């Protein structure tokens, strides 16, 4: 947006390490663009390029963030007009962007691609719309919201190839039984990816998984019990596949709830598939403006001219 469209962009990220990495990537891209321009003499020199301004800031879901609303510089016309963009805005961050759009007159447009639905506050993050809230049984469990984040198209390819990577589901289920037996209060711990799972024996995977969640990897294990669980591998894959069939339905409900929330307040909003879900499973963008979309785009074209 900054280098391609010449827009003034402010990027907000809570992790300082990621901000430093983004700044480094900006510098590398500017150097690459300058080298490409020099190699292609027939291309007219571009106008001045300005990198995004990167800010280290944590956005609280329940409070308005002043940093989001401060323009890069004072508008010569005396009024800032801001577009909020969330690219894979995790959990409550997507809800925070909607709240800023609704409450702040400076924000005239929104483009949001959400992710990590299981991290939504409950209640508070869903449902947002009155229409969905009035539906009987509209609640979504953690398990359903977590399932909505999976890549259905990618997993279908894995099923067709029937590769050994499918073994990870059975191994993870076996690890969960060991964790709950060792520490019953530890529920749904994040194990992260363990590399080359299909090359590990089930007991090796369990030991590495225990270490990942802060438990003693040398806990006594029943090898016979683990092998009996491994024998259920095909049934675990079948169960996971059936659960995954609900993923598009759950994601659609969450996104339609956000769309309806905006429309109930009189804003103009659409859900747009911006690329193939095979490239990324989170391919639906919630786009909203405070005037009809066609008028909003025509105003932008007038200002650019």
C-alpha cells in the first residue's frame, strides 16, 4: 500500500522483534526496487517512495487505541480520513478494528481479514450482531472455533495422498491423554509443530510434546497403551476429517456476524474472497465504508486526480 499505491501507512505491532524485522524488510525492498529501476532505463523514475511507519504498540480489545487514530501528518484539509486494515488480525484484534471503525469519525473505511477465532473473548468477541445473538444455540465452543481456522483445501490434498503426515493427529491425541493424566488442570496446551513427526516413534513424540508444554519428558509411559492408541490412527483421522467438514460453516457464521453487526449500525459492508483459499485458507476480507462503496471509491479517484 505504501510503496505500490503511494499511501501513507502506519503499521502497529505489539512485538518489537517483528517490528525490527519489518523495518529491515522495508529497507531491503527499497534497495531491490532501486536496483530494478536502474536496470530498466526505459521505465520513468517513480515518485518519492515512503516506507510504512512502524509502531510498537499493544492494542487492547476493549479500549480505543489513540495510536491507531493518529495520522502520519496533519491533513492540509483539517481532517484526517483513515482506512483501518487488519491482515490476519488475530482473535480480538479483529473485533477491536470493528470497534474503532464504528466509534471513530476519522475512520472512514475498513478492510479486515481475521484469523485465530478460538482466541476470541467469550463473551465479547462473538456474537457481535443482534441478529445472531437472538438465534437459539448460537454459541460456539472453543473446539468449533479452533476447527474453523484449519485449511480445508490443504487437508483434502493430504487425505488424497494418504501420506504419513496424517499420523500427527493420532500422536497429538495420545499426547493429550498423557498430559491430562499427569496434570488434569492443563487443558489444550499449545504444543506447536514438532518437526518430522512421521519419522518419530509415538513415545518419542510424546516425550518431546511433554517438554514443549513444560512437563517432565521422562514421565513413566505405558508403551502398550500408546501402541494401542496408535492402532486407532485411521479412526482418529476419520474423526478429525468429519470435524473439519464443519470448518467453513463455523467461519461463515463468525464472519456473517461481523458483517451484520456493521450493517445493523447503518454501515456499508461486504465479504469478498480476495484470492484462492488454496493460497491461504483465510481468504475472505470484510470490507466496510461509511458511505456506499461505489461513492467511496469515486471519492478516492477524485482525490488521486
